[in-house]
């Protein structure tokens, strides 16, 4: 097959697989894995497992790690050093020791062809110590858990695993050859790695910011995209030449750009490359699975699957607990890292090339590793339920979250429950506040919640599609409920709960289009409102009318908003879940700045600061419990909360002017 034939085959199979799995409400990555199994050399034999395909697929992991790097900064990474070099190092070393012990002990009870030496056991331990960066990171991103306590622990361990690949790739062949220059070889490789990382992290920071400034001034989207690819792949190339992994270089490049004001635009531009190439990577992983071998040696493959996964889960959970994490965080960390990883295949193939393992045993271990990656999305998707069964503390944590919601809504009566605090939810909240109508919002984005709470918004972390969250938000005392996001399945679940808990409660639902209009109305929705900005206005007008605000005043308010070209509704507190919006929706955002005692703007007026020249508006200033009008003559004081509105770049510059 030609390269074009292979590409078309994989694209066609990927589209069909993802469509099928989306219809079954299953993770798309499972569709990619199953597609790889079916079309691969061990399935229908339509596609060959070529080195060119693997190299192309590896770029998917590169762009994924770059995206993760954008979520981190050097100070943030330094603050995580205990988890990276503590928990991560302990996990890799103890997994290798445990695998060597089990492998050498089991060799006495296995047939002669499966007996392995300590060098082979070391190579196997290194392979099993790796976890899937691609699968775990993508699942954490989709579930918006990168910033959660267990998400940070998982990413820290994954980062150390990427670093550990380098000495392992040197150690395995050196041990196989019984080389006497092992220390010298390791020292040389470590010196090169340290030099490259120093150049990237400390010298690259100023270069990247200055160079991006030059590129952006050319006002060319094409040039911006070319520059982004150059920096990503260039950093990956540098680390690979130094003996490190491509993925580590991409992660460092993402960290450097996260320090600049161009971070959000970069996230949007890189997404399409990442998702397509990552899908190809999952297909190549599926192509490795030999189903015939699994069927012939089913009991042994099952043993090689279950035992390492359980042992790795138990070890990581115990280590995470030992490093001061709560039981629920430790269990989630163990579940997230229990599967095999991409770099494990690299180490395993190296061991096979050095003839440390019998070819049949190599294939059986390879099959078990692929199967562990195949079941990993299911484990991660059900992690909450698993942790709830294993940890009594998790019930307490869930109760605490519900208690916090209840505490914020306890005194509220005839209030509005807002499900989702994105752009539409915040627009509605502002209009309700102007009419002195109480509201309580529920959202699942911790970044958005934190910034909005600082600005004085009444929003809590909670899932409106859960009975407990609605009860804690005071649904029995509420005057209305508004679903502000366009997820029909979640809206139907909320309507079902409202029908049970408060059947007479008016419910207004936002929908993408008219497709599900009848379904939502049949489920009990009082009104179904269309999408985007006009939808936000209609949503607010229906809510205000239902709450008894005179119709004339509502019409006047909506008309005034249109006359101002939606100026009062533009901008919203940005969160991780907004990454799915297009660039045009990310041009304006709201951002809160808390003025500390060392802020340089203290004692100055807004007129002196002249933030308008940076194309930024000050929409409000919160002083204690009071919300002040942003008059030009207003003098800023310590602990003031300044709410800024503008583009990502403008807001970043304005924050620097306020603080530094």
C-alpha cells in the first residue's frame, strides 16, 4: 500500500470507529484502539505496522505533552518537585524492584522458555513502571481534572516516568552487554540532558517571549501557526538529540509559552493537530494486539494483565498516601497510573532486540500491556464509583462539598438556581443581580469558580445533574431553575430530578438548536431557548418575567443591551472547559486581580493607571462586601478585587501594570 492508501484507510476506519463509539456513549480513544485491532496485521491485515506510521503517531504524544505543558509554568513545576522527584522516583524504582522480584520468583514455576534472568527482569520492570501519558492525560483533560489534587499527582509521576526513560534506555543494553563503562555512559547522558533542559528552561524563556512578540506584530495567522510548530517540534528535536524523549521537549516548550500572554491562542491553534495525530497513535497501539495469541494463551495473558495492574495500583496508592495525600486522592492516583504506557513498548522492544526475552513471552507481555491500555478508559471513567466503594473518607469529602453548597444557599428563598456558570450563566447572573434577585450557580470548572467567587459571584462547585447538589442548592425554596449549557442528556436528567423534587418549579433550558425541542418540553421544560448571545438575552428575559419583573422593564433592558451591541454582556470568566470554543469566542474574557500589599497600583486612581490604552475595561471593583463603580477618580486600595475585561493578551498586560 502507498502512503496515501494507508492514510485514507486509517482515516476512514477512524471516522467510522469514533462515530460508532460516540453513539454507544463510550470514549473515542476506545474507538481508535478497536480500529487498530481490526485493520492491523493481526486482524484483517488491511494496514501494516510500519515504522513510518509509528513516527507519525508519536507526534500525537508530542502535541499532547505540549498542551499539558501549557497548563504548567516553571514556578508551578518547582512547587510540584516533591511529587515529581519524590512520588515519581519512588514509584519507578519500587515498580522495577517489585517486577524483578515477581519475575524471578515466577520463573521457577513457568516453562523453560519463560525463564528470565535478572537483566530481563530489570527491563520488564522498567517497561511496567511506565504509564500511558496519552490516555491518562486526555481523560484528565476531558474530565477537567488536570488541576485536581489527584490530577497533579498523576501528571507529576508521568513527568518523572518520561525522565526515567532516558537512563533506562541506557541501562538495559549496558546490562545486557555487561558493559564496564556504565557509570561513564550514564554521567555523559545525564550531563547532556541537564545542559539541554537548562538552556530550554532558563534561556529559552526570554527568547520565546521576545520572538513571539516579533511574530505577533506581523499580524499573520499563517506565520503564527508556523512559528508555533517550529517551537514545538524544535524543542522536541533538541531533547531527542540529547537522549531525552520527544515528549519531554514538547512539554518544556508548552511550559515556556504558558508564561506568555499568547497561551490561550496557542491552545486553540494546536488542538486540531493534537487530536488527529493522537488518534493515529491509539490506532498504532491497537495494531500491536495479536488476538490469536490472546485466545491461545488466554489464561497467561489474563494473569499478565491482572497481576501487574493490581500490584501497580496498590503500590502507587500506598506511595501517594505515604506522601501525605488523602485516601481518595491516593486511590484515584493509583487507578490513573495502573495501566501500561507508550514508553513501556519502547523498553520492551529494546529488550526483545537484545534477545533478553523469549519471542513468545515478549508477545504475551505486549498483548497484556495493550489490553491494560484498552481497559484504562473504563477504569478512569468509573474511578469515582470505585473510590466511593473503597474509601469511606470519600463520602465525607462529597458531603463536605454538598455542605459548602448548602451553606451558600441556606438563607436564600425564591432564588434562581443556575446550572452552569459559563458565558450564558454569568450573563444571566448579572441581570438577576441588577434586579436584586438572588441566585445560586453550580459549575464543575474549579478555575472559573475560583475567579468568580473572588469577584463576588454566588457560585459553588457542584453537578446540577445530581440529586444531592440540587437539594443542597435549595431547590425546594427556589423560584426557578435555568440550565445554561447545551447538553441535552444532562438537561433531561436535571428535568427528571426537578419533576421528582419540585414538580411546579419553572425550568428554562438552553439548547443548541431545535432538534431536541420537543424532547425537552415533553420532559417538563417551561421554556427552551436558542444558542449563543441572542440565546443569553432570551434566557434572561424569560427568567425575569417568570420571577415577576414587569414585562415592559424586561423588554427595555433587552433592547438596551442590543443597542449597546451586547457591550454589558461581553466577556466571561474563563475556565478549562472553554477550550472547546473557537478562537472567535476567546477574544474577550473576564479576569479578577486581587491587589496584595505590594501591588504597585495602590494609592493610584484608575485614571492614572490608564488601562484603556491597553484595550482593557475595568467592569467592577469589589472592596470587602461592596461592589464599587469603576470611576476614573477611584483610588485603589489593598485587598481590592479588580475585574478586568479584554483579550487574553490585553488582560495579561493590564495585570502586570496593576501588580508590578
